[in-house]
C-alpha cells in the first residue's frame, strides 16, 4: 500500500471516521486516536512490538472498534530534517502495516515528540514508572495532534 500525503488521506476519509496515530518504538508501539471531527488526538494505549502480522491484527481490531479509516505513523527524521536509516525503517514498517491492515497510511515528522512528552510529564511531577507506562501513547497523540493541526482546513472568517 502506498504512503499517502496526509492532506489527501484526511480529505479522502469518509465523514465521521477517525485516524489512528502510531509511534513505533523498539519495544512498544504507542497508539493514539483522533476524534471524529479530526480536531483532537488522545492517547489510546500501547501495543507490545512483535511480529508485524500480530501487531497489524491488533491495529485493525482497534480501527474496526473505533471507526478509524487511516493511520498516521511517526517518522523519525534527523534533527536537521534528514531522512536517515531510522526514517527509512519507519517508512518501510508503515507501508507494511498499511498493507497488512488494509488501511491507508501517512507519515508525519515526530522529531522530539517523546522528549516533549517526557518533559511535560516531569513538569507534571509524574513518577518515572508512571511516565514509562504512558509516554508511548502520549508521544503518538503528540505526533497525531501536530499532524491534525497542520492539515486542518482553514476557515476564512
């Protein structure tokens, strides 16, 4: 399945369908979910990273249960915006996830999402254990929210 431009993916979604944000880490995949108006992203949970087929089945189950019609996968670009090995791996994984779930996929720059989320959780005085349990889903929501904000239709008031 090809990787879509997020604006096109968003425009092609049937009314009322949500987007799932995925932040694939080495051990966990953070999962976030948009609202039906595609305005707000919320942490949904995390999936233990394993074989693609099993992870795709879990994502497809979430998509069916929550009425999601597409995936937004975090793209770990270099700090200078370069497309390195980690970004290539994320792109390959996203394409395979889209193929396995049958859902259209778009990539979104996720530089510093985990750092920003960790910093906010530290400022909120969360313990290290609570941060570890919540950071993956929160990072997915942070990335999905940035994508929603950047592609929101502009209203001329």
